[in-house]
C-alpha cells in the first residue's frame, strides 16, 4: 500500500535537492504570470472592450505557460530527464496533455449543465444571472443549486484523485486519452488517501494566499496609499507578494503527482510480480 507520507517525503526531498533547477521554472511559469495577472481585475475597471479582451487573452497565455511549467516539473520529478531535457519533454508532450485537460474540463462542464438547464427551464433570465443579478431566485431553486453544487464538488474531488497522475502518464508513457484509464487503474484503492491530501493542500494554500493578501495588502495600503480605482502601487506590491506565495505552492502539485506516479507504478509492478509468482 502506497503511503502518502512517504510520497510527501520524496516530494520534499526532490524539491529541496533540485531547487536550483526548479526556481527558474517557478519564476517564469508561475511567479511572473501571477504577479502580472493579479492586477488584471483592477485594470479591467472602466477599461475599454479592446483592453478587456487583450487582458483576457493574456490570462489565457499565462495559463498555458503555467501549464507548461507544471509539465516540466512533472518530467523532472519522474527522474527520466535533466532540467534541460525535461523542458524539451514537456514541450513535446504539451499538446497531448492540453488536449487531455480540455477533455476533462469539458466533462466537468457537462456534469454541471443541470444547473443552467434547470434555471432556464424555470424561466430565469440567464443573462441577468450572468451579471450577478440573483435576487429573483427562489429559496427552493437556491437549495437545489446548493445541493447539486455540493455533490458536483465532491464528485470533482473524487475524480481529481483518480486522475491525479494522468499528466505523469502522458509524459512517461506517451499516452493521450488512454492516460485516463491508466490513472484510474493506478489510483485504485488509494483514492480516499489522495482526496485527503488534495483537500489539505487546497486548505493550506488558500489560507496562506489569503493571509498574504490580507496582511501585506493592509500594510502596503497604509504605506503606499490605496486611493482611487484601478491599478495602484499598493495593489501591485500586494500582487507580487501573493504571486510569490502562489508560486511556492504551485510547484508542489506536479512534483507530488510525479512521485505519486512512481510509487503507484512500483506498487502495480509488485502486484503483477506476485501474481506471476
């Protein structure tokens, strides 16, 4: 049985031993995009439609860069390449991994379709709801949405655990959609433990990000001032600090997934060997 504590230990050892190689990737793929993107919401306040569209395009570009950075760290964590060749492997497997992620995202959206379908069937104005005008929703409908969202989130958490090593499979085994079945097979019997790790990581990272934003945001607002709408010096400085915290946490999931894949495949190989014996 794969122990999550052992996987965490291997992840921490990998990150500490390869910090010099990981740091440039974290800066390029995580810190720089997050520090810039942190001011987009303020920049969109009163912005023209052209500028808003440009910022949305930049958000998409930053998301793709961060996705590539995660693949690089995954390749490094699999111990199949050096830091330089890991970037090449991530680049070669970028499109298959992206296709897989889009398929999974589409599946999650399909599962969430009953909510807008129910709202539309009951005569609610979807355009008004999209603008945040939720005053007309009845208590019964709100209860249905809340209950369905809870079930949906639990399902997503479970699926995230079962598919947690899918990108590692794409990189290591050169699979595409077959990575879904392979990840599902490898994580059989370990899903609940992986769910616990994911839940704990989400809580800790969210608290750390919120604390950095609240504490440093208040300090910078007092020191630099926070007058007026839009991008301010205080908001820029806050986004930089928050981006540093985000970057520190964002290197962990791909590294952990790589080490989890190594442990799960070793366990699977042991099982097959015992069956053959």
